[in-house]
């Protein structure tokens, strides 16, 4: 929502229930946490392995950048292979 006039911004975020956006100091963009892609809402592990994203205000959330994801055995092995 634009505080200046109360209008709503066009962006909507799936899988972002209870996410607390962390705004950049200038208020232009923010980081948010979202459930992983393919997570089934209502399942016991819906919030397991959520992912952090960076969003540019006024842009399509599909263009957001994945900032951090949970470390899994697979991602740890991939990192080790890439660092060699």
C-alpha cells in the first residue's frame, strides 16, 4: 500500500503468509520470506525449507531474486563441486 494516498500496489506474493518484509533503508525495495515452490498449503511441512527473496517495488514478483535457501545435503554437495 502507498502510505501517501492509501492506494494498493499491484504486486501480490504467493507463499508469503506471515512474511515480515525487511525494507531497504530508503524504502525502495525489500526482502521477504516465502514457502518453497511446490509447498502444499495446509500440509504439516508447508513452512519447512522456506526461501528468502529480494523484491524491487513496482515489479512482477516472478522476477524476484532468490537470496538464500535452506542448506540441504544436495545443495552442500553442489556448492562443493562448484568450488573445485
